[in-house]
């Protein structure tokens, strides 16, 4: 994408207002067939097997450089992209200085997200950063502020935000009121891998001179998830994916959290809990996107009273030595529920509350009445009859096998055409606050009040609760 002025040069010299690039403004245009040039920082397990593969499968993206401080990972990334001719760096700062990039994708360990994100934004690059955005709430706030100052975005790897079934589910909840009023939410992530999250270390491996500049302890470098000073463990590796879904559906943040967790099974020197259980408490105000009015169901209910702000509780559980239930989120309303999971964990389903359906119509449908069968309209998609007896899949038309493809296609589209991604820096920040407050509750063994000051700013921030309609095969 040749241009007379690079994005880096422009952002270093631009003076708009008081030295700030207006949010959403871009002086650059992209040809319809041009590709977004990406530098990839971190080519370890997640960085290569998921993100790098996703980037390579994205039509509008060209990976032009890779970076990793560990030579086996760097070599793997280099070979995946272009072989020995691919630009490869140990130091991401050299990559930012020497390469003409449009975006940087960061898949380092979580405690090493912050500085590369800030440096990439300062260099004039859009950023995609794996979740959890940071290991510190103030650092996460700093990223939101930096995005505001530069007019760039930091997309965060909450890929459920790009899962067509999840997007359709939020649309059904908001636009079609399919759930009614959300009463309760829960989520769990359960696995039982032989090594229990620990990666084996080759005792004979010797760090080269470049690696030694960045790695002082190879075990801590590769097994960083197990050490509490550099990792939030289950809360930042798994929970933030799922508590983000709660925030999304309710359109608000929790007000408090309490929980428990410990190292009760592995006891292999790890410092982070190998099992956790938490309860988050939300207050849903009238102004929240997820607030739903309800009608009285009995004479004793007063309409004005039942439509005051109400509370919703959400339970979270994560295990590392039992995989039953796999990975799921449940959103339970007074009319129906959603059972949600990624494609590899089973997909997304509707579970209706049978007592809420007209009983005469239900009896007619069971007898095979043709008119009672016709309950799905092209104008308003309502619950199909099958959903009243068993889980009914949320069906959508889509072209890719994985939401990871969608998230990188969205990144490229937002860079080329302008706009903020659905999983923008505010989504990442809210998930960071939610997850780290839960981590504090576990480690400090106390109820943690989540102060709104942690996630409010004195400038307009991007909408963290966006969604879109995805047609199902019957209405494509």
C-alpha cells in the first residue's frame, strides 16, 4: 500500500485540535484489492496455531513480519508465513521501526501485552491484542486513552463477539425479546489435560545471545500462566472470555463479585488456582441496553414496581481436572434461555420455557395441526415449536469455519473502511475490569465492589455492546 506519507509519520506530526487525532478519522485510503500489512508479535502456541493461521486465511491481510523472543517459536512463525525470506525479529521495537505496517497483532503472554500495544499505537499502527487486554486495570485504562488520543483502535481477542450464532443470539434477545427478562446467567470452562496446563521444558535447551536479552528463566517464560505475579490464571485465560458475554447481554457491568479458588489438585509448584467458583451481581438499570419491561403475571404484581431496576446474579466455575460440560454460557430469561458455546464445544441453542406458550396451540401442534406448525415468520423470527420440547439450534448463514476468521476480516475491514471493531478497546477494558476484580475476590477472600470509576472516562468511548443480525438459512 504505497503512499507518500506513512501512518507513523502522519501521527507523529499531525496537529488536530490540541494535538489529538479525532476518533475515527483516517487520512489514508486503501485500494479495493490492497491488503492490510500486519506485523505479528508472539508466535507461540496461541500466536501460531490460532491467530497466525487465522491471519493467513484472511483475504485482506498480508503478514509481512513476525517477532518472538524464543527462537523455536520465531522459526515456526517464519516458516508458517514465508520461510527464510520472511522478515523475523527478536525485538518488536526493531520491527516497528524498520517495517511499514498498518497493524500489529500481539499474542504474547498477558503481562507483556501493555508496552507493545502502547508502542504500536504510538508508531501509528492499529492493534489487535489477545485477551485479556492487560494484567493491570490502570494499564488497560491507558490503552483506552491512547486509542482516543491517536484515533486508532485496539481490537481485543474476544472472538465470541464475531461468532455469528452469538451475534444472532444477542439480536434475538434485544430485538425480538426472545428471552423475556434475563433472570440468571452462568458459565463454566472445564478441561482435563494430561499435563494440567504445564508445558514441558527441554532441560538441555541453551538460550542464544538474542534470547538471553529477553528471557532470564525459560520455565517462567513458557509456563507464565502458572505464576501469580505475571498471570491471572483461570480468571484471565478463560473467565474473561465468558464474563464478557454476560456484560454484552445485559449491556452493563457487574456491581460486585465474590468467589473462591485454590490449588487443590495439581500442586506442582504452580501459584495460580486450578479451580475457581464466583458469583457476580449485576444491577440492571432502565438505561441499560439489556433492561426488559415485564407485564404482571399475578394480581399482586404492580407494573411500576416490577419495572424498577433489578438484579441479576451470574455463577462462574472453571476446573482443570474434570472436563464434563466442556465450555458453555447460559443466559436464562423468563421466556426462554440460550445455551451458548463455540463451534468446537457444541454451538448455540434455544431452550424455551414451555409454560409460557399458549397451551391450546401447543396441544394442536402436538396433534400435527398445520396452522400451529407455522410459528416462524419472515417478519419476526419467534421460537420454533421444536424448541419447546428440546434445545433448538440458533442457525445462521456463514462462510467461515471459525469466528477467528471473522475477527481478522473485521479488523481489516475497519482499517480499510473506517470504524471501530465490535470487540474494541472498551470491550477489552470492561472484560479486564470484570476478570481482575474476580481475581482480587479470590486472592483476597473478600467481596469486591466494582467501582464505576474503573471503567468510566471523561471522553466518548466506543460502544462495547454492539451486535448485528445474521440471517438463518430460512431467511437468507
